[in-house]
C-alpha cells in the first residue's frame, strides 16, 4: 500500500493527459472529413482500441489531413 501512495502522484497527471489526448483525438476525427489514409471508422477504431497514448499518436502522425 505504501508503494501505491508513492506512485499515485505520478499516475494521476499521466492519466489526465492520456484522457485529454483521447478526447481531443476523438473530437478531431469527428469534425474532419478528409484523412491521409483510411476513413473515419478506421481512425475511430484505432483511437479507441489503442486509447493509451499509441492510438491518438498514430492518428496524428498518419491519419490527420493537413488543413
């Protein structure tokens, strides 16, 4: 239990950043119509299934069309 109390101050900000990145990614996917590769359904699946940092980062690197 003592180790949990030591790690918790580092995990809470990490979780907040992860959730914020996922929410922004989902917002971006839903508000844009054009993607470099794939379509909206594929990128929603990638973002949700890989909802840790990996899914949103993959979307912004490979799926996001430059405005």
